[in-house]
C-alpha cells in the first residue's frame, strides 16, 4: 500500500517494503559510486548534501513523515549515478 501525505496511518520502516528497497538502493549506489571515482574531490562535493540530509531524514522519519511518492522522487540515486557514469565516459 502506497502512502500519501494526507494519510493518518503510516507504515513503519520495518513493514514498508518500498522504503526498505529505496534505502538499500541508496546505500548500494553510494557504495558503488564511492569505489575509485575518477575525481574524488568532485565526488565528495557532489555528495556532501546527501551525507547531511539523509541522516536528517532518517532521524525525523516519525515526526515529519513523507509520502511514498516523496521518498521515490528523491534525486539522490539518479544524481549520484549520472555523475559517476558521465565522468567515466570523459
């Protein structure tokens, strides 16, 4: 069941498969892109906001719940992946 911003009942992280899948995808993408980037300084600068805001989202998950659509549209994975792929092609 997908959640929306107006729902009163929210699934916790243990039962929400979508959030578990997205978290695993974010983690896997972060690890893959961190392995031998062509420009480590650029990689770090591109991901500083991710390092700052992902823990903030995790810590405020219960107090400020986001809808599943909001979690799905988070630009972290496409951003990190596209920069890593584009740099390899140069």
